[in-house]
């Protein structure tokens, strides 16, 4: 992936006919390696699985129409989940008898205000091939209110590199008041400091990686806090997560290897392929933020034109917001792993179509948590930006603390 590709977020296009699909459409995109030529005229993903409200829609009303449908084949599963504030709450619904559509059980759905929703839909075509689509939308926020969407999820178990990240739906002018209203504490105790990236993002981390077994509590007391003139917060809740074992993987782009260490002990050295010259992989510490058993990666969504469109990329781990993934690769020759860099900027591990449990990619995926660290060294690209994904571990502790509004 080139520099443009790394800074894109995927919306995708699909293959020309529904019956011919072997496709998994994902919310986000990444990059791929060379080695296979993909042909065929593209068609919009909305032609395969249509979701209302559309992906990225904002200010959706609580009584607005919600529907998922396919023009042929049938829906296998649909989940609509409220993920605002890291609290998951599913919207009850049903798939029609003919399998062509899903609608909320209660009509209208009466969605919550100031909330973010995720839609995960899986369909089967007439040949039994799966296709998936993942979208998000946000509902209307009452006038003069602001909210913060944050990770990680409540009651989750994460890796030692995890960063607590808030994204606010309105610019925050009174940063000190907002930061003071969010308390991140740990047991065993450790200093945790917030760092602002612009007016809408606030991340929290300790100086070093979390100690395995740490219990972290996030108290969000934003209700009635004035984040900007006459704009007040509406959240008041507490969430928590647990830090699991330590796993840090070191990708050497020049040696084409990845050393996987668990609690300091070397588990395995895995052959990899990284970004080829001109499309190099970022250097630096990157934290796994999302995990997909299978996803779609389309070069057209990241400025490549039709260079690649792989509809079923297995074992995909998101490393940056701009589209860097560590993922399984079944389309490149087996000989490139451990010897040649052929990707568009991602880190590829050998895999088989559909994803294999006994492949290097399947082995690594099954041993990974959101919050695990992947550090790339000896690439000819620059260091990943600290606000690209959960990249804040690339800042020194002094620079991190300098970004606090409470210093």
C-alpha cells in the first residue's frame, strides 16, 4: 500500500454478479500483495447487501427507517448493535421468511439518541457463497450536547499496548474541563495521562505498557460539563476492562520475519512479506484495534484504481486508521514469505483461501488480542503518526504528557 492507501478508510465495490460472488464486504479496507490478477467489472457493494441508513450516516432520527435487504440469495444473519459509550445493546429484529430482508422487531426501531450503531450483515448467494457487509451510523444529538465515542469495549480483555481513546462528535474548546471529567484508573495503580490530538480526540495511556492482569476503570462524568460555549456533555457512566497477557511482535521488513514474544518469551519466528519499494510499510509501534476473520480489500477505495480487489482476505488485524493491516495472504506465491516484500504496505502472512487454522496467519490470529503490539523495524518508510490508529506508543512519555490539558 502506498502513502495514499494507508490514509484511506474503506468503502468498497463488489464484483459484477451476485451469483459469482465469493465476497466479504468489510467496514474498513487495507492493502494486498501482488501475485494474482483480479479481473472483472466492479459493482457497488450496495448492489449485494443494501443497508438503510447508509454507511456513515449521521443525525439519523430515532424513528427513521431501518432495513437490510439483498436483491437475490438470502440473508444468513443480521446484527444491529448500539455501540455508543462502548456499551453494546442489540436492536431486536427479524429476517423475512423469504430471507431477502431484515427489519426491526419494533417499528419504528426507536433508536437511542446520540448513539453510534453498527450493522453486521451476512448473506448467501444461490451457490452458497457468503458475502458480508459492515456499516455504522450515528443518531441525532440533541442541540447543544456533545458525546464521546471510546474504546476499548466494556468488560473486554485487551493486550498490554491498549490505549483508551475518545472521539468527540463536536470540537472541544474547554479541554481541561473535559479531560478532568474522565478518570482512568488502574489496579495495580499506575499513572495514566491524557493526550489531545486536535479538538476532537483524547487518548489515555500509562508511561509503559500495562502490566498483565491490570484492571482498568474508566469513569466518564461528562454530563453537564461545558465542552464548548453553551455545549454540554450528556454522559455519566463507568466501564472497565482487563489487561491480558503480554504479546509483542516485531516485524523486520528487511529480514522478512516477525518474532512473536509472549510475556517476553519467543513463541515463534514467522516469515512475512511487507510493502514493496515505493509502497513500504510504516515503521513504529502499532496496536491492533480491530480483528476480522475475513474482510474485503479494494484498491479503488484507497486511490489505487483497479490494482487489486480481494473480497475474502482472511485473518485481518487492523493496525492503523489509514488502512495498514496484518493479514493472511493466499494469492501470492508461497516463496515470497520470508524472502520478498510484495504488499502495498500491509504485513502479509501465508494463508489459504477461507483462512486456515494451521497456517501462519491462522496461528497468529488465534493468539492475538485487540491491544496487542506489532512493531515494524527496518522499513524504508517513515514512522507511523501517533494519531494514526492507536499509534500513541510512538511518543516519548515527556511528549505524551505535554499533550495533556492538565499539565
